[in-house]
C-alpha cells in the first residue's frame, strides 16, 4: 500500500515537473517578443535566466554543504553548461521570435528521442534497429510539418529568415540540449541529480552575469516579458527539476518518464491564454504523430538508455 501511494505521488510530481517545463516555450516567446514587436533580446534571456538560476543554485549548494565537483566531473558539467545553459535557450529564443510556441512544440517534441540517440552515441548504449526506424520517422514527420507550415505561411526555402531557418535553429536547440543532457547524466550518479544542474548554473555565473549586464535592454520592456524571464530563470532552469527528479525516484523512471509525452500538448494549450495563439488542427495532429514515434521509439530503446533519457530531460 505504501509503495502504491509513493508511486502515485511520484506520478503527480513527475506531471508537475513536465507541466513546468512545458511552459518554457510560451514563456520564452513572451520574454523575447516577435520580430514585429521585440522585447528582451534572446541573448539577454539566455544569460538572465541562467544568472537567476545560478544565484538560487549557489544558495542551495551552500545550504546542503555540497563538496566541489572533481576534475573528471567538471568536464561533463562544462559540456552540460554549453548545451543546456547557453546553446538550448539561445537557439530557442531566436527561433521563437519567428515561429509560434505551438510550432516550436512540434519540433522540440523530438528531444527525448534525440537524447536517447546521443546516449547511444556518447555512452556506447546500444539501441535496437526499431528505435532508429522510429527516430528517423519522427524526424521525417518534423521535416514534413516544417515544409507544410512554410508553404502555408507563404515562405519557401531561401525566402529570407522565415520558418525554414527558424526550424533549423529549433533542431539545433534539440541537439544542444540532448548532448548537454547526456553529459549531465554521466555525473548524476556520483553528484546527485539536483546538484548537477545547480553546479552547471553556478559554473556558468562568470559567463552569465557579465553577459546579462552587457545585453541589458536599452528600451522599455513590457512587464509580462520581465515576468516571463523570471519564470524561465526560476522554474524552467532550476526549480522544475526538484519536482521532476523527486517524481522519478518515488514513482520509478520508466513509469514517470511517460508523462513527458504530454509536454508538447501542454505547451500548445498554454500558448492559447498566454500568447493568444489559436488551436491549429495541423499542429495538434503532427504533435500527436511525433509523440507517437517517441513513445514507440522509447519502447525499442535498450533498458539502459531509458534512465538517461528521463534523468536528463529536467533541465529544460
């Protein structure tokens, strides 16, 4: 009975973590604004959110009296820093100035599969042929969606900085995040899940603090954009993973990780009240198809690859 209760609590905590991370896309777009109505620079959002998380992380690490990471651990933390604290939010921020949060949710739905693929490559974890088939199918669906949306919006390949280039940035964000996640996962067992992202944010402070100062906005910024920055700094970059990792430990990684499949849909639905985006049938349909390939692909992944995919997801 106790185990069942713990598993149920873990499932709810996992769902809470996924909901927090799902809001990253609409909140980032709210922070950066659009091409026609720009707000905070994507550079400032990247540095600012990591600096906020870095301050909270420093307080947390001092409170728990965490020892300094060893040299071997720091190498992985640096790679995680490059991918998760800089690469992912920066590429995402620039892309979201040109596409809707709902659109980005379809592209970034590939992240769990990309992370599993990165784990197979960097950590020599073998996956069955079926995994790669579904990974390829999911990628193809994203490519088709991108082309259809480009045609729908009147943009073609080479038609300036349109949807095609923005999708390239989103795919780059997926690659950056997946590599950073796997690097962080390498030291999770020795450092502890919560401490990994905290050390990443603290190690980034010499970059993010001066970066935020140098890119501080020179024009008036809407209050909603500042609040969105506060959200991605406090929750997306730091606090969300507390619920996520606690959920994984209480409910079991294999079960709780499946709540990630809801993330694109939560992003799409959240963009309606936050950004005034409409519920697009094509976007919803492709999100469902991509998530289905992720679900089937993860079933085909080797058992050792699955925890890596789940553990690393939380730093979005």
